[in-house]
């Protein structure tokens, strides 16, 4: 007569309750993944060998406590550095070079600009070069620079307009920017010198013959090119630019602000048309800008961190990477919502979000715990009944033993 089966059942039910209790306790822990208790039966070796139908078994044992990496609900938090993973993958965190992994995307910026979690572990990813291009090499600790964005002088202006084919032919020698009767139409755009000082470049369109237009320009009212036309636009009878004639003109403007002088730039009219309709500006842009201060940043679904600046510009500051494993359940649990790579998990497969098996990121949101309280409470009741039932088998065994002892 043995108490082994009931005792093993009590131990198993107790361990099951421990796991359920831990799940319930972490129902509000961001990025937490619930665990599941897995059991296996036990049989003693028989001296007679073979299987047969005479073996009752000696109880149950704990086979594994397996974490379930199912997706948790996504909740909007409002913090731009809170990031939720929708799909597979883990954040790659660094503690002075010691790497761990997490699904908790509650991040903030420390005093040095590094993106860290509540335990000071640094989020890792890819850096950018001076042109804002992602350098997808070895991941490093992500740091957001709060230095001003330096100014860039204008080098190219793109203008797409429609000049009215019905316009009156005028004498280019009589052009006067102060007299609207000496030109057919005009437009303007702000340009910037090497110090970020703005000035206004005005362009004037003057029809000199059928399908031929001279372009004049001033900068803050001062005529460019010694008051002569900076270029001529030639059109075909279909109203589009003649491909055999230039539509990009090189220009320069004297600068008196202490910046690089003269300010040299190109004025590109590719796409400009001459139709029988009113003058209109379809597109007008230039590539210069003043200096700017960082006013905020956001994380795109592909992990790219973009900073917004007070001058209206946006700059790529880095990219968050994700890691995945051949066997996530083989990861070693290290507390604080982190795991570490193990021989059972396989090596980390690091890459950009939305590539391979890696999920999508959502900025300003967090992934809730995947614990379902209703299910866990039902599991708790079941585990309690199992514990009581095993205790009853021990009680019954004790009663039988007492009966044998009392035989006379």
C-alpha cells in the first residue's frame, strides 16, 4: 500500500496553483506571457519486464512549465516612446553589453538620450549616417541626439507651373519687377543661405514669342543675372517643354549676412506646361532650411525613429530592431519581463520589423499581458478540486492501513 500517488498529485496540484497564481498576479504586467503547467505520469520499472496490464503507476510529475507567447491586446498609452509589438519578435536590450530580450515596450529617454526601460536597460537598433540613411549593420544602443539640426543652404528649386498660352507678347528689355505690366505672371519661394537666413526668390515669366518665355528672377527685390533673363523656356505646339531646350537654369545670389556668398543654386522647371488656361503653380519646393530644435519623435511600424524639428523638417534618427528565436519557449526567464538566449532557444535572429517572421511596431501603445483572468480563475478552481481529490486518496489509504493494523 502506497501514499506515493496521492503525494505526487498534491505536489503537482500545488505547483499548478503556483503557476496560476503567478499568472493572475501578472495580469496587468505589460508584455507578460502566461505560463502553463505540463505534467507526465510516472511508472516504476518492473522486474518481470515488459509492459502488460498489471502496472498501476506511481503518480504524476512536473514535466515543464511552458510560457505561452500568444499575442496580448494592444492598448494606446499616449507616450511616443511606448512601443507595442503586433506579431512575433522581442526587443533586444543591452545592459553594458549583456543582451536580454523583452516584450515590454514601455520606454523612455534617459539623461544621455538613450532609450531605456524602467530597469535602465537600453533598447538597441540601427544607427543612421549624416544623410539620415539606416546603417543596418550590428545593432547598438539607440541614442536620440537633442542637438540642433544645422541649417542647409538651398541648392535646388523645383518649380512646376503652367504659363498661359493666351498671354500677350512683351518686350523683355522693358522688364521691371515693380511694374506688373512688364511681365505676364510671377511666383516666389523662400530660400536659405549657409547660416539658415531666409530670403525671398521671386521668378517672373515673360512671353517673348509664340511658345517662348523668358524667366527673370530677383532675391529680396534685387535683380539676379544683372537684370537679364536667367533662362528661356521653349515649348512644343502640344504645350509641353521642348526636350531639346534646357529647363534647368544655374543661378547665384549675393549674400550679405556673413554666410557663404554667392548663394549658388539651380532652378528646375521640369514638368512645366504652356496651356490655354490661367497661370498656376502646380508644385514649388526647395531643399534648404533654417536650423531647428528637436520638438518630438515617433516610431514607424518598421521601427524607424523619426525626429520632428521646429523648422518643420523630419530626420531619421535610428531604427528599432527585433529578435526572434527558433524555439522561444527555450528562452531562460530572468525576471523583470526579460528572457535570455539559451541552447534550447537557438541563436537570436535579429532584423528589421516587418521582415521575415518579425512583427509590426505600434508607437504610443503597449502590449498587455496575455493572461485571460476568466480562464485562470476556472483553472484555479479545477486545481483546487484536484488537490482535494489527491488529499482524499491519501486519507483513504490511511483508513485502509488503519484497518489492517487493527486486525486481530
